[in-house]
C-alpha cells in the first residue's frame, strides 16, 4: 500500500539557519559517525542478527493473526489483553492511535472491531473493576508473555481461568483464552498446551521491547479492527528508508539517533500535539529506556509531555527549564475530523479571534507558536510530521522509533537486546514467593538491615 505522502523529520532548528547559536557543531564528523553506526547495524541485519526487522514481511504470520482475529470477532464482543511488556505497550500504541478515542463506548454497529481492554498490571482495584464490567460468555482473553514467566500474566490468567470455569465451564474456556508466547517451552506455553488454548508464537531472538510487529502487538490490533496490511506496509517502507547512512530527510531514523547523540543533551523530551499519539510516544519512551539506559552507556533519558493536555507545564520545562533538552514535537498535517469554533462572542476580542479557526487549526497554531518561542530562546528542537494518522503512517512511525533505537545503541555503545535490570528484581520476587531455587536471594533479603521504625514518618 505505497503512498507518496510519507513521514517527514524537520531538523531546521538544529542544523539550519533558524538554530542560530544552538546549531549543531561539526556536522561533518557527526555524519561520519552516523554512517559508521548505520552500516554496523545494517551489517548485523544482513547477517540475520536483527530479527525484528523481518516481522513486517512475514506474510504467513500476518495471515494467521488475521484469521484468528476474525474468529474472535465472530464469536465475541470484547477482548481483554492480559500481561505487560514491550509488545503489549505496542498494541496499546496502535489501538490508541487508530481507534476512536471512545471506541469501547460505541455500540457494536458503530465500531469496526471488538471492544478492547488492557489488563497490564496486577493492581487489584483496576482488575476487579474491569472484571465487573465484562460479560464472560461474550469476552475473549489474550494472555501474552514472551518469556512465559511474567508474574502478572500468569496471575491474571489464573484469575480469569478460575472465573470462567465457574461461570461457563471448562470446554468454553478453552475457546475463550488465547496465548501469545515466545518459542520453546516455558511456563505459559506449558499451561496453554495442557489447557488446549489456541496459541500464537513470537519468533525467538527478538527482545520483548521490539515485538510490536509480532502477534503480541498485532493480534489485539486486528481484533479491534486495525488494517494490519497497511500498518505493516508502512513499517516495511521505513525499513527501506531507515538504514540509509546519511543525515538527509530521507533517513529519519538515522538522523533522529545521530542528532540526539551529537547534541549531547541528557534529556530527550517528546511533545506530541495530538492526543492519539500519546500512547505511541509512551511506548517509545519505554523502548528507549529498556534498550539504551544501561550502566555503560551515557544515553539521554527520554520523557514525554503532551502538547495538548499539558501545554502550560511543557512550555515551562522547554523554555525556562535547564537548557539540557532536545525537544521533539510530533504533529499531523491532516487531522481526523475537525470542529469549527463559532463566532458567538464577537464583542470579546480574545474569543472573537478564535471564531475564525477550527480546533485542529488552533492546535497547529499553538504548536507553531511553541516552536517560535524555542527558536527565540535558542533552544534546539525537531519535529516528526505525519501526513495523517492512519495505519500506514503509524507503521512508519513505530518502525522509525525501533530503528532509531537500534542505531542509537550503536552510537552509545549499548546492547539494545539485553535488559538486565528486571532480572535483578525478579530474583527477589521469586524469593518472596518462596519459589524453589531462590534461596540465595532469600538469604540476601534476610541479611539486609531491617526497616527503622523512626525513619518511617507518620
């Protein structure tokens, strides 16, 4: 599904005349370094070492996902996704961007796809409140865990299994639960096989943070009515652009990584000026954090502030806060729907001026004004521009973010495939749960100083 209108990356206010004193210095050396980085990443891709880049072209997997989603949509009205991790955050990014913001409140004849809810934590209030809303015979569940060991996924699916068995019987349960797991034998795959659940498998060798374009991200999206063919076409188009080793506009992933590395700012602030892009930016912040914030890599911290709902606070941070940030706006050239502001207060100058615009135009004006304010303060900023927010261009954006992270890993010397920190916590989780084999961690806990009551303020 090719399109002549493609994602653009505006770097004027970092390398162009408008950047002034904030302009990037020594662009030639930056270009040389990014050429080396992109070639190194490309060499690993050609050698079959960056497997997430193969996902958009896997037509057999796509067809299997679509076929299963059609069965679920035929038999059920609601889908609940159980578990957390990068792939599920990717599903939230996709559905958050492409569905009507009030999709779940619309009648079935007013929405194209199932209602969709994400149970991505073990928070008891949230999950029990969700369960109260569901009609069990009309609800399907997807439990997802790449490792098959996620405590949240295993705990939540155990609750669901017990609930459904008591209400609709074990035979019906087998049809209502789908497992998405990594290859090989793991606790979740063992349970799924014993229970007879339908199962989709994520190829091995893909870090959890990069699994958005696998079944773990795509099945929920397909069930909700997202056009997977267009989404994956956009992702494939970005792969073709993303490894070009130059800083020009046709290589946004390379330029995005290179500019952040070259500017040396410790904070990477993303400011979407579209509510629908907030979940996608949150997904990228988590991806960047898991892949790049390592002990041996001096990569910036990625943060998100909404340009629409948090504009006053975002402006304070961008303009008057420490000059330690590279700001990236995310904007849309064409919005979904629009609302004209009627000139109902012609005698109030502040309101009468608004009577000549639409809400989308007002959002555009506010973002442009923020850019001008940054230029005036000599604060560097860039802008990722989507022609419109549809499946194709969202696929471009999400793949650009993944490619950027891989290239940044090369620039910062970070192993993007390895995230050791969660394992440190998991040792103690196992000890506190009393799992066999966790005796060393239990002993470490026992040797730690007890909590001092006088240091707990009350």
